[in-house]
């Protein structure tokens, strides 16, 4: 790791202008002229230049291992966003400091770490209030962001569809609005009263400041995005209603980010969905058809991955997408069996599922990546989750068991009926095979005799051909 010499690294406590590393190695800036930190959270110009970062966590509960796992996950998030993690520190406290997140006495130590590593950004493992953000930034003299802003940045990089981009932008604007900072009241974009002076005595003034204008524009944009997302949700509801009308069972694949959900979907359906060893590689819901061993059609939907402390702005913005899980007949909950703390992953996912009303949907737990998990870990997880299915989407091990378990848990048609269907109505027989459970078939002179379990809508269509079994 390259480090600046003492002569090259100027004391930021005296400079106070938080210059970028490459700038400090070139010409020394005159103190007080830089405005680098004046607008770092302004939405109009926001761009998280996550290059060389130091991570900071506050350990308030749980074990030291839990705190280290949380910071390791933050490091993975930072790397996914395109940054280089230089160092990470944790402080044990009963609660985060209300002013600086970490204790005021530890801020100087953090600043020393930042200076010694040459970092240009500090990422805190929690959501900081606007005042905490400003205070800590002023004390360490580099850009400070929190876990929420980091996750939002990753989502913005990975969103591909129109709906996904709109949802991410909405979440970003809702997060940045209370943290918006401008150049203060000294800079005005609009004249008060009348610019020509016709407003009269006492009616001329600075008018609307830049930050007020920005806030108004952001609120207008938020309202527009909400309308667009609502319209997209209507289209999604229409598609779901069509599947419900045809009584096509649906299975939603949910789980922690990078648990292998897309890989599992590819194994089960041959969907060809993007698979990447990165957090939040999938943001847009992908739905594929599958056929059970007995010929029934059902759908499998790959959904966005979850993470602990998922920003509530994202949950709200992606609510219409997450409703795909709440409307499903079965949740295929995928867990990374090779992760350091799979129990915490399950807890975090179930917490978000409850928030979107999907906690009442039947759940099938699938422990993935068993090829990377040691035998001791597998035995412990089997004892912890005796009803779970263990598989590896990468090698294909256990995939048949997953498929069988899914098909066993699919809802069965409610009505058993026997009918002799004329050969010219072969379409009805085909539909019985597609959405029903065929128990018996025979070919007679007058038509196809079929005994099956079907839904009430198809039973009404077959009623004219029904016979006693």
C-alpha cells in the first residue's frame, strides 16, 4: 500500500479543506478556498466517489463476532460499490453518539487512521442523522457517508429496468431530501417581490434560496415518481390477476443478497438469468414458468435480495416489487450455507418479509452453497432447520430434492371430477393437464375419459361432460 511521507501529507487539522489524496500530492491548496465539503450531499451534484475508504462501526449489542461480521458485510458492500477498503474500526458503546456517531474522544483516532491510510471517505455502519453526518465530516475533514447511502448507490448502479430505476431514484430522493445542504441563504436563484422593483417598499428581498428551490424540485420529482411507480404496479397487478384467474400457482424465490437465488432459478427452470458473485446483482423481478412431474404449470419469480438493516426507503420504493412475494403461494427462502452467520441472514429476511405482509405465506427453506460449507456447519444447520432442503445451485447437488419439495408444497386443485370429453374438445383435456392434477385417463369411443383434481372455474366448463366415477 502506498503511503504519503510526513512531508507530503499536510496536517488536515490546520488545512481544514479535506483535499483529495492526489491533490495533496501535487500542489498545496490555499487554506479556506476549497468548497469540496460544502455540497457533498446535494442531490443535484451527488456522486459517491468511493475510492479509498475507512469503515467505522459501533458495537451496541451481540457478540464481538456479530460486530465483525457486520463490518465484513459493510466491506463487501463498499467493494461492490467500487471502492477499496483500507481499514475498519469498531467501538463498543451502549448506543451511537448523538453528535458524532462514535465517541467524541474517538474521532481524533479515526482522523489519524484516515490520515495514515490516505483515505478519502469514511463509511459508517449505520444510518446517520443529518447533524451526525455534518459534525463527523467537519471533524475528520473527509467525506462521510452511511450504510444507507452506500446501499442506495449500489442499487443505482445495478438498476436496469424502467421500474427499477424509478424505484431507486425515489428511494435516493427520499433519503437525501432531509440531508440536503446548499450554499446557505446567501445565494438566491429567485428575486423576492418583483425583480424590477415594482413590488414596493418592504416587498423586495432575497426570495427563495437555492436550497429551498432544490427542496421544492425534489418534492415535485418524488410526487411524479410515485405516480409512475403506481402505474407500473397496476400493470404488475394485472399480470398477477391473470395468473390467479388461470389458477397458476406461484413460487417466489427470496433470500439474502448473494445467497444464490438467481443460480437456483437457472437450475430449476433454465432461465439464463444473470449470475454474479456480487451483492444486489439482481434488482428486477424475473418470472419463469416451470412444469411439475405430474404436468402442472407453476411460476418461479426471482426477487431482489435483502440485507440486514435494509433502508426503509428502499423497502417502501420496492414495495410493489416485493408484493410479488406476498402474493405467492410459496416462498422459496434461499440461505447461504457457507456464510459466517446464516441464522442472522434468515432473521433479516423474515423481518423484511413481515414488513411487506409476506410472513403468512408458506415457506420452504433452502440452504444453498453446501459445496462450500464444511460438514460440521451442515450438521449444525440441519439440527437447527430440520425441514430445510440442502443443495448447491453451482454443482446441482440436491436440486432434484428442491424441485420435489416445491412441487409437494404447491396448492392442490380443490375439486375432483370425472368427465368424458369429446375428442373435438381436446383443448379442455390439455388445460386439465396444465393446471390440474390428472388421476386417471382412458380413451373411449365417445371421447377421453379423465378423472382429475381441478379448480372451480375449469370444473364449471367440464360440468356438461361430467359422469359418475
